[in-house]
């Protein structure tokens, strides 16, 4: 099963690099759960999304705001129904050119050979540095709106996801 999980993850990350949401979605069950373990004060797109449609919608939002400059899987550790993946990433914010460079760790849970949950952990210091860089580039200093591509009013009206 480990070889099958490794192959699935390698395909999944290839699909992410290509921003191919149909391909990504082909690996996700309808009740897939994705959590980004960051407080919204650090990164407004953190929290938990339940369901394949909500997860894919969130990922589309991310790729509308950022170009992927680097996405290198550095290590995959597997056991029977879990995987941990370390990934070096560099994303460029499309509106400002600011670059987020960090390492993240993805923790996957599998059932019957398919992923059912993904929990992401980031280096908070890197994200805080990026947030400060971004705020310096945004005329009114609203880094949250810059990341989301929304105004403060639109952000206030955005449905709240469950906190992580």
C-alpha cells in the first residue's frame, strides 16, 4: 500500500504544480477535509474546509492570488494509512510580486487507499515575514485584503471557515 500511496501523492503534487483542478479532484472523495493550521491573524486563508467542492474552491482562490515558483517535495514518510510530506515552496503574490519562501509539511490520512484528510503546517516565522513584506507593498497596508484580493468590507462579509 505504501507504494500506491507514494505514487498517488507524486501525481497529486504534479497536478498541483500544473494547477489542474480536475486532476486534483480525481483523487478526492466528496467528504475530503483540508486544514491549514495557522491562525487567521497570521494567514487569512487558514482553517478547515470540509468537502471536495469547498477544498477545490479554496485551492482555486490560492492559485488566483499566487504563482508557483517552486514546489519541491523533499521527503515523503509513509506508514499504512498516513503520510508526511515535506515541501519547499516559493509562491509569488501576483498583485505585488512579493515572494513567500518557506517549507511546509503535509500530513495525509488514507482510507481504502484514497486520501480523506490533508493537514498542512507552515513555518509561522516565514509567513509573518511575508505578511510584513506584503503590507509594505500595499498602499493602505491592508495585507489581508491583498492576499485575498478583496476589500476590507468584502473580507468582513466572507463566510467564516471553521478555525483550525
